[in-house]
C-alpha cells in the first residue's frame, strides 16, 4: 500500500505500548516499524527506520522524551504525537505550540483526532513547520540559551580580534556555558532557534544561521543543508540518497542530509583534507 505512515512507538511501559499498538492495528495507513522502551532506542530507531511519525512518551527514566527530541537531527525529525500523564501546565504548552498529545489513559476519540491531524500534516508535508514547533516547545519547557555576543566578539590578550573564536559562550539565566567550538558536532536551525549539538548534549539557542556562519571557521564548519552546519572533522562517511542527495554519517552514528547544492563544495573540501 502506498503512502503508509511509517510509525514508531516510544514508551517504557509495556502495557502502554501494547494498548497503542492494538488501537493503531486497525488503521490501514499506519505501519508500525519499531517499538522502543527507552529514549536511546528511540534515537537509534529514528536513524535506522526514518519514520514519518513517532508516538513519544515524555516521562521515561534516563533519556526522557524532551532529550530524545534534542538528540534527533532536525532533517530526520518525524511528526511527533506526545503520550503523557503531564499536568495542566505542560498541556497548555503543547496547546500553545499546536502540537498533538494523548493523555494517559488513552481515549479513542482523542487518538482519532490526533491521527486525523497527522494525516493532514503528512499529506501536506508540513514537516518544517512541525520541527519549528517542537524546538519552540523545548525552549519553553526546558529553557533557551542566548549567545553572549559581547564575549564571543571579544579580543584576545594581544588586543587582536579573534576572527574565528575557539569558545562559544551560551548564556542560560545567570550561568554561561562555554563550549569549545572544536567539540561541536553540528548545528541546525528551526524557526527562531538554533540547536547546537556537542558532546552528546543539545543546546537550544535563540540565534540565526548567519550569526554562526560569520563566526565559525569555514575550514572546519560548512553548510550542508539550508538548515544545517556541520563540523567537517566529524564526518566519517558520505552515502548517496534519492534525488541526488547524500547523507553524512558523523562520529557517533548520527546521519545528516546533504543537499545537492552543497555537495560539490563539501566533496572538494573533504578531498583537500
């Protein structure tokens, strides 16, 4: 059957997974390709199966649902329906960002409504807008950083402006996190935010692609997609995809999409290296 919605279920409770599986089994356009019992399995399943849809439990031990979202590259993010026992505060956040959720215990009518919305989004390929909504939710629920522009543009001890700073300062409230730039794996954009992936963590920062492009050394960082900058030292493999696109495999196994318009330049840089 064409246009089936390839789906993964992520929940640490066996009964919750089974209940959702049984409800979805009657829907001919939903194909369950994986079930995951924790956040790490979910991140791996997205990389392996490239699903269209993910039912994601928030409250899981270890890597919770929000951390799963932080770890998935934006170009690989499926449509997400949250499954949660969260309180009213969190539900209001989901509503404010127009994101679907199912409250435990599941109610059939609510699931029907969520599936109808998913079908509409899937048919109209609204994935970019959906990713932006997800990152905005992360910023509101778990906090957003700000680039400390004054420090980032500061001069070195010799009084000479650092053209390519070696530290990225991110201000979170009263705290400033100073990331070593060479430890950044990749950076991707979603609406008003940038997601900086480094050392197994993701920092959601209110910033623009232009700010990063102007301050990151192009011999190390290159645009590979309209919404993605990658540390080319982290690239381990290029493999072809459909429509002339490629996927980059990074250290740690993450896969990022390489657009055709950026491929020639990146291949030339990699050959030179």
